[in-house]
């Protein structure tokens, strides 16, 4: 899992397929989700990244992704394809993740 910050989020999101997980440093449900993901084999060609919303220097990220202001439940997941959000959902769950990735990765 890549740790995202103000220096690398743009390059990450512009990848062919990337899973962005939004969290905060004190989010216990997020920590549980990250633990689940440790045993998950992410599909080839898909990048997995974590961004802590309470990290400093993310003003540009938040302005470029203004939908983030509406998030009220963490963890929050977003699948990007070539820089465009294709799927979004709150919470964890490997099965939920796999279903959404299948919808994007299978023609």
C-alpha cells in the first residue's frame, strides 16, 4: 500500500487503475480495513494507496476533489481509472472491493 501525500497523489490518481482509501490518523475502522487488505492480493496493474485527510498540505488535493467535503464515514474508497473516479463507497469489506474492481476490470 502506497502512502500518499501532497507530492505524489496526482501521479497516483492518474494511473490506469488506482484504489484510493481516505482515512484519518485516529480512525479505528480504517485501521481494521487496512489490516484486512494486508492479506488481499490486489489485481495486477492496480495501485493501492492510502491518504490521511488530516495530514498537512492537502489543500490542492481537496480542491481538485471537492466531493471529499461530503464524506461523513471513513474509511472511504474510490477507484480511479486514468484520473477519473469510477466507483466510490464507505467502509471496508474485501468482497465489496472485489465486486467493484471486477466491474471495472472486466470488459
